[in-house]
C-alpha cells in the first residue's frame, strides 16, 4: 500500500484503476485512457498531481542560492508569480530533477519537484541551502489539481473566489498568483492551456467535485503520459536522469549560459559538452510502419550508429506511434527501430508532435 | 466484475478458446485481460498457415500502456486471423469474446482439456488475483 493523496477516495469512487507511482497509489485511468486524452485536447480534463512535492524556499539570499542551484537563471523572474522551468544538476552536469520554480517575493520562491525524486531532491537542496541561510520547507499539507484543455480555465474559474476570478483568468502563460488560500498558475504538462491549482489538502475533494460538476473529465496518469509525449515534454527517469546532461535530452533551451560568470552547479561539464559536435541528438520519431514504439527500444541509423528510445508510445491524437529518442550525432532524417527483432521505419520530426489541439508535424 | 461465458475454455495467461463445429478452435483474450491492458492500439497477428506450439508466442496485443504477448493455448496451425483488428484493435476492448477474436487454430491432435481451465477454475484464478 502506497501513500494516498487527499483525492484517493474520489478516484476510488470514480472506479479508477489504481497503480503504484513512486510510492503513491495513483489513478492510471478511469475507464478509457484514450477518451481522457481526447477530453484534454478537445475540452478539459483534470489530474490529481498532489503526489508532487512542493518546497517553499525562504531567506534573504534565496535568489542567490537558486542562481547557484539551478541551471536556468532565476534572475529572469522579476514579476510576482512568474514561473521558470529548469533542471537541477549534480557536479557532473547530470540531471538530479527537472522542476518549476515560482517567484513569490524577494525572500520567497516556490519549487515543485517530482514525487519519485523527493528524498534526494530535498537532501540536495538542503545541503546547498545551508551556505545561504535559506530554509527549505516541504508543503506536504498542500494538494494540487492540474486542469488542462482549451476550456479548462473557463470551466475551472468557478473554483476561484469571485474577487480573484478576473485576475486569475488574466494570468499570462507561466505565471501564478495567490487567490485566497489557493495558488493558481497557468502551467501544465499536456501541451494545452490550463491551470495548476495548489490548495490546502482538506479543500481538494470539494474542488474536485466542483470541477466534475462543471464538466471537467477526471484523467489518470496514463493520459498524462500520452499528452506530455505528444507535447514532447520530457519525463524525468525516462528521458533524462543523473547520467544524462540536459544537452543530451533536448533541454539546451533551459540552460541560461548568460551571464557567463554565473557559477551554477554542473556548469563546467556542460560547457565542455556544449562545444562538442559529436554529442548525441535528442529527436522526435514518427513510426512510418505499423506497430508501437516503446521505451528502451534500439534505434538504428544505417552507416551512422545506434541510439535508444527514451519515451515511446501511441499518440491518440495522431493515430500513430511516436517517440523521443537519443541518437548519434549526424545529419540524417530517418532511422529504424528494433521492435521485437524487426526493424521498423521511422522518420525524424521536429517536436512538439501536438500543441494546443493541433498536430504540428507532417503525417 | 468480468463476465465469463460458460461455453469457453480458458488459460492461466488469460486467453479463451471456443471449439468450433469444424474441429478448429477460436482464440482470444478474456475480458479481464483487455480491461487490464487498457485501450488497444495495435495487434500483431501471425500468418495463416503458421504452426504454433502450446505456450509459444502467437500474437502481440499493444495497448496505450504496454505490449503483451498472446500465447498459443494448443499445438496446431493457424487457419484464420481476425484481419479487422488491423484497423480496429479496439474490437478486443469492446467485444473480447465475439468480434474481438484473434485467431483460429486447427489443432494437431485432440485437445487435452485437463491442461486448460473451465470457467469455474478460471474464475477462481481471477478471484485469487484480486485478493
């Protein structure tokens, strides 16, 4: 038996198939993963993401601390509530975790990190926070619901107190705000518009019911995975881990190289690889043959070398199989994938595969 | 709870078998299996004429979640495959004991029913898995 979120009983009531996810009993789906996927692309779905770890960082020097701890630069965060996606690296440049950090005040930043990496993340953060007199406070008493889809914000607005509603609906992308005892941010992990709403645990079941009544479809981790794969958003543990540098996982865009004297953890090894033209590519694949691409399948590029699928699956929106893969350096546009001993043909495509309900690749 | 048709035989790998009048055997996966797999997106079928050995891989069903082997429940040769699954693998989700059948096998010899499960023994297996 794993840990249960404050919404566990809601999932059980709705007939969810429950699976273990990083020590948590979480809903995989509530009947049909594909229908949940389509609900998010076409209308609105909600995910219980209360298993994720919320850490509040407070201290006079918290900004300096985070400029050292994180590969992206929190100096970019100047507007209250603004969020930044970043990796937290080890000394070798490997990815300890990927996370979102919010600017809530000169002495208060909030980080949301993965559930499965909670222990090592907290240990790493606290180890480095000491030197800056920064306190890292895990907010385990908070729950979180992600409401995603083209109609998500409109349908979820009823959960926000009237006095905050207009301001919440006006939030810019990747920005959050406090709305009474809720924290609402225009972020997500699906490639659709929407909110992630943080709230006191005891309030979560009522908010869930309110969203349900508004017509928002409950969605499980299964749909969350196919949605994020279509949006080409990396999954920690699959697409990158401590043995992978962000530059090998399509995450170069999250590294703030400037100013070049900012000394963040892992910078040295990253600089070395940055100039290396033989570094591996991280690409999107569209399967041309019938079948389904899966994690860890071998990718073969004739005359060049071999790589590996880091996230593969079936795309409900496209109706074909897609994948993210780490492949050898070189200039080529197609590859083959070893699926149970057969080499199937795949095309290298520019990601994302799908964004805001639209297929973004040629099929 | 999955419904179990009483006129079928079952395997511990969650396949069902129906003995047809012409001596052949139709095989599919059970309602329990399709439910555990989730929405099916692809089925890899064997060739007609291919020989299969009891317990050997015969087909692959892939759901949004994972790929799963379908094993031959008896020795024999494939006499028909459900071609409609190529375009509509979700037939297995919708009607696992009917339109979602996977292959028909002509057995090599008389079927040893003691190696297969009756609806009652298969139900006991499901009850154990749930427990």
